[in-house]
C-alpha cells in the first residue's frame, strides 16, 4: 500500500470547489453593487417608492404595483383641493374683470338672467377674451406649483402632492405643463361640465393608480404626504 498522496482532481472535476470569480459583493448589498438611495430620493427608501423596483417590487414581477408607494390620495380630497385652487384664481380674476364688463355675462337681450345664458355668452365677444385670459392664468398657476414641489396651495392644505409615476420625483416642466393644459383647456373652452365629470369618474374608477386624464397625460399620480 503506497503512502503517496492522491493526485489532485482534474480541472474539469464538477465536484471540486473553486474560488469565486471576481470580488464578492459588498456586505449587505446587491450583487449589482447598488448603494444607498440617492440623496434626492423623495420617499427615502431603497427604491423610488421605498421598494426594490419602480413600484416596490421586481421591475417586471407580478407583485402589487402599489407596494412601497405612499398612499394614493382619496378622490374626495383631490376634488376639494381642486375647488380650493379654482376659487383662489377665479375670485380675483372675476373681480378684476368687473370694470370691463365681467368675465361672465349672465344677461340676455330680453333681460332674462340664467345659467344657460352664462354658458352661451362665455363664447361671445369679450367673454371669449376673458376665457382665454383665464386659461393662461390657470395653466400658469398649475404648472408653476406642480413643477415647484408637486403641490398647489389646495393640495398643500390637504397634504397631497403630484409625483411622477415611474420614480416618485417632482414633475418636470413638460409634465407639469401637459397636466395643466389637458385639465384646463377643455374645461374652460370646450366642455366644462362633461370634462369635470369624466375626471371625477376616473379618479374613483381608474385602477390601480386613480389617474384622471391629466395624470395619464403627464404620467403622474397624486399621493398623500405627511
């Protein structure tokens, strides 16, 4: 019986243990070397909404797309915030228009005053001019505050903000402007009652993000904040 040591296993021995290739991943980190969240992470978590993927799970996994996101804003709060913003703009705008005949003329040639005359006269003469002025003011108001920090005064009062759907960041200028135009252009110049009704229905029925038409156009969501 020989006392010589056994020969080493061949290089292609499937059972031999080989040292790992490359340097090991950092302790507690990802094999892809992802570090802590960026300093401008709006929600302070590992991902855009505090989870691993865009919506808190694997990027293309079957997990709940709302996982890790802040709670979506309730439709009732959104409607109330929009009403507050509307009054903030419309009351001063109407008072300014009074010396020039008023932004809305509810009187007809036969002396009758009713809501139908108000709608009809909106698109006649100087009323159309005031509608265009109102459109510019409303769009500028929404664009400025949404791009500033995602919160108009109405949303700030009710503790909500607009966030980009893909990463939770504050909307950039183009997304903010798109939201404002899609919201106010039809509402002021085309079909106000129908447009508001469609948006309200969508806020209650759209799944899973409760996006109104302006949210879909700007690729945004409205979430609650502390």
